[in-house]
């Protein structure tokens, strides 16, 4: 079983405070929150975006792990 990264819980808590009622976040919202362009995030290796229908979405838990 993989160990959780040191900053994972802090990142998840901050994301929960910023987006309290959402488990999946739209890519544009994540890009705005991080101050980055959506194309940069999509080109980043390992970025946890998934396409659902015609929208790119990011899981809050996966984003916290990616930020850690």
C-alpha cells in the first residue's frame, strides 16, 4: 500500500474549503485557481484531468495528490 504524501491532507483540506460541495471540478476552474492556462495543465505529465462527455474534469482528491 502506497504511503500518502506529506502535504496531501493539507492540500485536500484547502481544496475542500475552496470548493465545499464538489467532488469533481471543471478544468477551467482548476486552471483559474492555480493561475495557469488549461492547455498547460493538460500538457503536464501526470495531471489528473479526465474527459467526461465534452468537458474536462478533475477529481479533488487526485488534484490534492498531484499538488503534493
